[in-house]
């Protein structure tokens, strides 16, 4: 088989394109291929109308998969057509996407290597490409994935915020809780960060949404109420964020009691106990069990706050909303009569949002999937290895 025919087969070229020339440079370990075409009519890239070639753009070069240890580069002059509707346009070549520097097969390899490497820089070193080239390939891959995305109904959504850097810089992340897919990413955590997502859905998609899990963040609540029919009834406040409120209250009680003990006695039994009070009952490590038991026996204020926090966790174990509401009333009375200001404040915060706390018993969803996706995003943030990433994904 001739070398031109070999590379035509490797590249999958078909008429009117063919390989006209092959140049091998052993000193630089490089193979260069020149593609040419036969006389034919070309489809306009916008409307697909078949038109004659009017001229050619300047010669372009694409990096292809290596031939053994030799880098392989494809050269061609792209035909241009003059469409009566869209004007002069370059036709699309079968081996690469518009404005790409690599053939499609090479871009596929780049994506595979990036996914398997711990850093983008590591993939660049293996493939002998630049940082900008790698990001360009990834951006095109994302665009292709979004273009192939099928419009489909989503029953349960999760809305969460993700801190992207220091200084209170957040992004809003929306995911499909059942399919575990990211559906929307927007800067900041305002109502207008979430509202465009709902506005972009079809009426059928909006009607299909049964519930949206989120934390008790007013801008998200506002956007959901305005973006969905009867949106207020579709909000489910995430149990883990509610418990985070209680953990914050417990920690505040500990801090205040710790300072009081140090001021009055010169020492404090609470020194080094911060994380003990943040554990749930069943997750307390065995090595800390005895010390925690000893602290509980001292009848400290933080011990009472921890007990109230643990009692609230039982709310989500009930099967019926009626029994859950009965538990809530008993718990709320205990919390608001605890004489612990931080606990009282947290209890009243939850009460203000009680209706959408109780919608959990209609849908039983949480934002655990969103938190898992946020963990993956955190891992991706580390892959640049010290390089700052902008919101467009470029360094």
C-alpha cells in the first residue's frame, strides 16, 4: 500500500479529499501530510446549499495522532464558497471542527488522557501540547456534549452554592438528583443566578419538576417561587443544611462556655473538644467515647445543646408528616426553653421555614447528590496545580 493511501485509510478520508503528499523528517521525528480535493460542489456550512468553490483560505495545519514516535501534522487549504444568503464561508473539513488545531481523533485522545491524569499540565507534557491547546480541546468537548443533550423532564432538582475562591466568591450549581448530572452553573448565588435556569426550561419541563432541594437561602427561594407554578410548595429545605445550622449553634455555646470557664476558674475542661460536639451520636469515634462520656456527665451547657441538636436529627426518621410534626412541636418547646440563646435563635430560624422543612415528607429528597458533585468540582479545582482558573475555564 502506498504511503498516501495508508494515511487516507488511517484518517478515514473519502472523496473528494485525498492525501497528495507525505513528507517524513527523521531528524525532528515528524510526519507531514498534505490533503487536496477534487473538483466538486460544497455545502454551505450554514444552510447546506451546494455551491461551487470560489477560492481557498490560506493553508492550515492540524495535529493528528502520532505515527509511531513521529508527530503527525495534516496540511490543507480549505475551500470557500459564496452563499447568496450567508456570504463567503469556509466549508467544513471532515477531520476537524471549525477553528480547531487538532483532528477529531487527536482531540479524543487528548480528552481521554486529561481524564486519566491528575493534572492538566501532566496531560500536556505527555501529549506535547500547550496549556491553551488543552483548554481549547476541553471547551469544544463540553460544547459538543451540551449540543447533544436531550431535552428531558427532571423530577427532582438540587440547588447548592460552591465557593470557588477566597473572598466570598460563589457559583450556583443546579443538578438533577435522580440522574446525578449538572444542569446549570452560574456566577454568584443571587436570585438572578438561578432564575435563568427556570426561564430556559420548556413548559413541560417546568411542570415535571416535583421538588427542589436547597438550603434556607432567600434568593434561591425567591427564584424558585417565581420560576415555577406553585413554586413555594415545591421547595424542600435540605436536612443537612438545617443540621449545619444546629451544629453552628452548638459550637457557639461551646465557645461561650469555654471562655466563661477559663475566666472564672483559669482552666477549661472543654479545651480541645470542639469536634467532639459536632459528631452525631453514632459517628463518634471509639477513641473519643470515654472522654465524651465524661464531658456529658458534667452537665455542661454545650452538652445540653448537643442533646437538643441530636433530638432534631430524629425528625427525619419518621414515616408520616403528622408524627414528624408532633415531634417538631415537642422539640421546639425544648429548644426555645433551653436558655441557650444560640440554640433558641437556630430553632426560630428553622421554624420560620417550617412549611418547606416538612415538604421533605412528601418527596424525601436531600442535597446529598449536590454535595457529592461539589466534591468532584473541588477535585477539579485542584488539577491546575496552583494556576488560577477564571469562570470561562481559561488560565
